[in-house]
């Protein structure tokens, strides 16, 4: 049993502190995140295709037999059935396991950051911050895979999460560490930057260099992370995009799961082959999301770097 800190916040019940500091509490945070990761898998597949996330229930994509509850337990069920449908034996994509694990790890890390660490240091637990940043992280996770799969950043995900960030910033700036004015300005700047670049390319080169989905994603990032988070997402996202994309393209591999024209057709505004990185179009959303994850999980280190550029 973990001992209580020597000093406790006067407004926190010692019993609650004991529960939050219990050895099994971070593992419950992992399970909680993995459960939402399972839901994120549903959103990743269904929302870009215009399908309901409520009905029908989960089913095998091959034989379409509904998946029983005991085969739908995050992480555990996938391992028990060895990644195959119990009915037809068809392989289930490894991504389902990866998304659940990533969501669980994210929830665990955020719990340690916003609940466990403050309590150990004698402060108050920021349970609300843990849950809000988890919502933000799930949004980033969903966007990463929808953009890789279908070159889509769903409005149904990024806009409500951005609105939530602005709402919280307006109510209490201490929850996310960003005030309403900064959140609004950063979100608007991110969106307008992409919209402006897109307009310039459409005007002068007649191609869509950036989709407005990237701008809406930056709106979400700015609403939660403020100006410094926006700057980091743009700079680190662009650099890491090149670092990852160029070697993959040199090896003859694609960054996305499909070609842009395969999904969205032969729209002249999308341009032809040769308009992207090394002659290939590369989705920018996943790299913006990776940079945002870094900012959320390593805030002190990242802010120190950002302050060198944005005092």
C-alpha cells in the first residue's frame, strides 16, 4: 500500500487520496483508456464512411457475424483469439490492438502526470485535466488513422473537441493552462494559416496543397494547447513528417494506406503525381498529431524549447 504524502491539500479527502494513490489506480486508468480506445476503433472505421457509431454492434468484417461481448474486451480478447474471428477464422487487423494499447498507455501516462504526480508532491489531483487531455488524445489518435486510411480528418471529431477546449478555457484557464483569448487566437491562427496556404496554391498553382481538415485539426490543437502548442505542432510536425516520409518514399513505400486519387477521385484541384514530397502526396495530419502528443506528454521540455522561438 502506498503511504499518503506528508502534506495533503486541505480540500482533498484523505480517503480519496488513498484511492487515487493505490497501486492498482494507474492500471485502472490504463483499462479505462483501452475501453475508449475500442470505441476509437469504431469511430476510425465508421465516421469517415458516414456510418453510425452506435448501430449495428461490432461484427466481423468478413463474415459479418456480431462479435460477442467476451470477444470484444479491449486488448485481452484480441490476444485470446490470436487476432482472428472466432467464427470464420479471418484475420483481424493488428491496428485494433494497437489503437487500444495506445489509448490505454495514453490514459496511464496522463493519470500519472495529472493525478499521481501532483498528489505525491503534496498538491491536488487534476482529475478533470486527466479526462480532458484524454479526450484530446483520443481525437488525435482517431485523426491519425482516418487521415492515413482515407485522407480524411472528420469534422465530427475535431470540431466538437475544439469547442470543448474553448469552453473549458473560458470557464477556468487553470484546467488546461490556456485562457480563452489565447485558445481562440491560436485556434484561429492555425486554421487561417492552412486556409491561406491552400488559397495561394489554388490561386497560383491550381492545386490543393493542404486540405482544410489540417486547418481544423490545428484549430483543435490551438484550442487545447495555446500558442506554444500550435507552434510546436507546426514546426515539429513538418520536420518529423520529412524525417519519416522521405526514407519511406526512398524505399518505395507509401506513408498513407491508399493513394489520394483512389479515395477522392481525379479532382483537378488535387494536382497530379509529382506535386508532393518526392513526387508523392503525404498526409500531414498524422505528423501534426504526433507533435501534439509530444507537447501533451512532455510539456515542460517542449515549452522550454518553444520559448526559445516564442518568448
